[in-house]
C-alpha cells in the first residue's frame, strides 16, 4: 500500500481504453468514504465524458490536451446546494452561504478527490490534477451549469496510462516537517534544502531553456507570476461571491 | 487497497502506544508524494507530541479530548513562507501573498494530508480530522508560532486505535455524482436521497435527543449554525489577512 502511494506519478497521456462505468461508480463510492465535516457530504463530482462538453471545458483549462484526450474528466466541487435545499425542505434555515462553510466544503471535496485518485491508481488508472480549476472557476461553472453554492475546486483527468513518466523530485523532509512548533528557515537552511534540486542537471537545463539566472526566477517570472496570481485571485473571489459563499 | 479505503473509520480513542519516529517520518515522506502545484511543495506539517504544546493547542480545538489523548497531533498548513524566502534569496520576486496562491497551497496541503491518513491507516494507525482548525486558526498560529504566509488548514490526531467504531452512513451516490453537467435536485429527489438516513433508528433517536422536529434542524440550529458560521468566517478571513494572503 505504501508502495502504491510512493510510486505515484501524474499521468498526462492515456490509451483509448474507456473506463467501465461500474468501475468508475465503485471508485466514486470509495471516494465518498473519506472523512467529511459532520457527515454532511457537502461536495459533488461532475463526471464528464461527452466530447462536446469536454470541448466547452477545455478553454477554462487553457486547452491542456488531457481534457480532450482523457476518457473521463472529473470536476470536484464544494457544494452546499443539496444540503441547503434539504434544510429548506425540512423547516430548517440553512446558514452555509459564507466563507467558513466554503472552507469546510472545499476541505471535504479535496479529501474525497485524493481518495478517488488513490483508489483509481490502485486499479491501474492514471490521474492528473488541473490547478486551472480555481483560475477559471466562472467558465467551468457556466460549462457545467453549476448552481449557487457550488464552486469547482479541482479537476482530475483519468484514464489508463499510455506512458509511465519518471517520478518528479521532492525536497528533503525538513522542508515540510516541523517538530513541536514551527522553526523558521535561515539562509543556510534554504541553501541546504534546495541544493539537490538546484544542482541537478534537469533543473540546470530547465533554467537555461527559460533564459533565467535562477530556478526561482522561472517560477516568479514565468510559471506563477505575481501579476497572474493577483488577477486570478480577484477572479476566484468574484466566483465565490457570485456563487453565494461570501455573505 | 479499495478494501482499506472502504473500511475507513474516524478513530477518536487511542491506546497509549507511541508512534515510532522512523515510522512517522516514513508516512510523512509518503504524504509528500501526493500531487502538488508546480512541484513547489508549498505546504508544511507541524508534528506535536509535547504535552505542554498540546495543552496550548487544546482550547483552539474546543478541548476535544483527542488533542491530549492522541500520541501525535499533526497540523497541516498552507505555506508559502519557505518558497517565498527561497525566491528572495535567489534574486526572484515572489508573488504568493494573495488569495489564489492561498487556494493553491490549501489544495496541496489537503492532498498531502489525506495521503498521510491513508498511509497511516495502511499500517494500522487510526486518524481523526479536526474541523476546528479553520475556526480558530489565529490561536493555532500563536501556539505553533506560524510565520507570515503560513495558515493551518486541518489538524489530524493519530494513534493506535483503542476501539473500532461502527462505520458512519453515506448518502446514495446520486447525492454526489452528476453526469456530464450538474443536474439540480427536485423536492422528490431530495426526499429519495435522504429517505434512508431520515428513517434510520439511529437518526430518529438523534433528532429526539436534540429536541428537534427534523434532522436538518439539528444541523442548522445546533451543530453548524448560521451565527457561528458567520462569526468564524470573519475570523478566518482575518487570519488570512494577518498572515499575508489577501494582498
């Protein structure tokens, strides 16, 4: 089991083999066993296989080819729609149109999503998370007809792997784990933590190809820029407001 | 593997057996294999075992007994502190003090957290998620000395199970899964989806014990009230601001 988790790779290319619907339902049922707040199950998953709807989703994901190529696209959503409608139908006044409720449902959504991914990998499927979901939530809301109190949090493309890429590197554990309380990093800590990554031929070439001086500059100037992050911050906050989560 | 995931239960009572440090590091290393945005690994985990620091954390979690009783308390944090400091040290201007970056790191944090939980369960440990983390983030920030750009997202108590409770129920899959696009629920759908839950002796007793007319009212009037949700919404938004994620 640890072996399976330790062997995780993001799979971006899939064979043409479709995913059996019964298997997919079994994996989704397993995903729902994940822990969730108060057992409210305030999340939803939109399963998209139709080429026309995938086509509508594609621009929201900056036309990354996995959307069209994967047999199944899963959009995992924070969702207080069903729960709130149930409350209204049972003489109860729902109070879930606020940021704290959004955080609770977003957390539950992600625990279910990751459980789905691990379940899928255990039966030989490959997955890819698309971080574009929170960039272009509004376009996804339109394409998938998401009602109020439903906001897409992450998208997973799923299929049988057409290749098995190398695993990506990870920082040493001291980059992530703190003992008892948080110990902030000294310049020497930072040099040590990033040394292996920065000295690898792979990243040296990556920096050169991007015409930058340091690996960090590839992130700040090209991949995840301040300007884009701020633009998409406003856009996602607007999506929360429009969907009714910022009362 | 699916069996393990399908057998998940939240464990709130632990034996006195400590968790071997080597095993814990192995599980945390596995957690770091989870997918993450741009391989930035922008998250952190504070491992707390010291009774004094657990004592300081306890009120933030409304003194739920698991905090003191579990051998290990893990606070999983959205964290752009290390990455931003690395950027600054490498002549790169970080732009991660905004809401979109917070969402990206919160997502990555939760994928790592759930991977940890599944890894832990696979070696016989039991876990409990504490949703109080986003209620009282500020108190946790103080207790764990979290710097700017670090915000606790979820807390997991871990230990060897002292009992094995019954599994909790789940709604039928149609409550969660939508095909192609979202299909909103009719009153008849809602009656059907909640029928089994509402008709169970367990929940009938639960409603009676809480002196309510409907199960939904137990949620809206007692467990997750509008008033509390709104109070803790403002408080968590303030925590994001103070920690520097709302530029």
